[in-house]
C-alpha cells in the first residue's frame, strides 16, 4: 500500500514496467489503461497520505474521476488499495474487484475478470505475488491463492490454492501443471 511519496513514485514505475511501456509518460490517445492505472495510484496516494481536509477533498474528487474513467474503459471497477505494485491490466473490458480483495505485487489481469465475495461473506480473496489471471476468470470467496500462480482463461476458483508456482484452470479450478506465472509477466519486474 502506498504510504509515502517515494512509494507512489515506485508504484508508478513498477506499473509502467508491468505494462511493457518504454516511454516515461502515457500518450494522450492509445494509453488509456496506463492513464487509468496512474489515476488509481494517485487516488491511493491522496487517500493514504493526505489526511488533511484539502487532501481528503482531492482524494474524493480523484476517486470520482477514477470511477468515471473506469466506466469509459468498458467497466473497470477496481477499488483503491487492492493491488500492490506492478499492476498490468491487459485489455479494455469489465474487471470487477471487491473492496476487501488484496492482490500482491506483479499481477497481470485480463478482461472479464471478477475477484469477489460470495454467499453473504464480506471478505474476498487474498492473492499472492506474481499472479497471472486469464480472460473471463472468477476468483470468488474468502480464499487464498499462493505466489507465482497462473490462472487459466475461463477458470472459476472457489477454493484456496496455497502451493506456489503452479498453473490452475477449469471449472471448478484444479492444478493442471507445475508451470509458474513468470512467462506471462513483463521482463524487468522483480519476481523474487
């Protein structure tokens, strides 16, 4: 979670690397997902670090802008402070993340993904570091996903997978190989 200006800058840089961007700043057109991620991090910075009345007002305004931009990108609903550094949103399309979900560093997430709670629970999944989530996958309930895990396309995960460095897929999800997620993540990220 962003707790300082240095953290804010570090998160921005790791997100840039995770998105495979070589430029230092996004273009006006064509880099809308990167712009969204920058706005997400700025919102987190103001929410976590600027506790005075002006900072709270700016955080509220940024949160409003974030929701508006998420709708323009075909339905991104990612609450602040759910993803650690190195977030990579692969494509436009619906992404729904529950506010209590926690996802570690270096996560690549595709379109039509849901990370949510179920059955009246108020808590959602906790995912480790270096996670790849394929298109149209759902991670549902108060479960734990280990580190270095690849979740295949169209997978429904409703139970915990605490083994590290595996691939899971299917409905319901099951382990299908001992291949980790690293080949699906950007080179240059610290995957340790």
